[in-house]
C-alpha cells in the first residue's frame, strides 16, 4: 500500500466541497422553493428568470453532472487513481483559464487570487513525487 501525500488529501477535501456546492446549486434549479434558494440571493450574477429559462435548465444539468464527476474524482484521488488526477487537473486548468479571462475583463483581485490558488494546485499535482502516487492505479 502506498502512502498518500498529505496535499492530495487537502485537494480532495477542496474538490469535495466544490462538488457539494455544485450539486446544491444544481438541485436548487430543479427543486425550487427550498431553503437552498437563498444561495441565489447571496451572490447572483445571473439575470432574473435565469433558473427557469432553458439556459438555466441546461446550466443546472451541467452543474449537477460536474458535481457528480467531482465526487467520483475525490474518491479516485484518495485511492490514487490516474483518471482522477487527470479529471482534477483538467478541471483546475479550465478554472484557471476562466480566471485569466476574468482578469483580462476586469475581474480584479478575485481573478488574480484564483490564478494563484489554481496555479499552486496544478504545480503541486504535477510534481514528480505526486504524479508517482497516481502512476500505478489506472482503473
């Protein structure tokens, strides 16, 4: 049995929290009128009526699927699965690209801090000793 690096556990916890948030947001689109609807009033950058629009429904499906993929990736990270390493790395890269675009269009400190955090995660996950943890477990 190989020893899991401590940073992998930290990343798995962060990805788990992100997955739960994605699932909660997705569920609020499909099950309106719950106490979870307050999420949409905290920081809502979507236009009025977004949740009930076809775009909102598509977004809801996407975010629920992403949440489920991330939940499975958490399990894979903890087990040292190579596919989970790839999934998380790709999600982090896409997130980082979004942060760069945000900064370009005036995203300010949120975008910059996102770039720094995501860069740290990507650098950590691509270190040789961390990659080695994920080498043998393909399935």
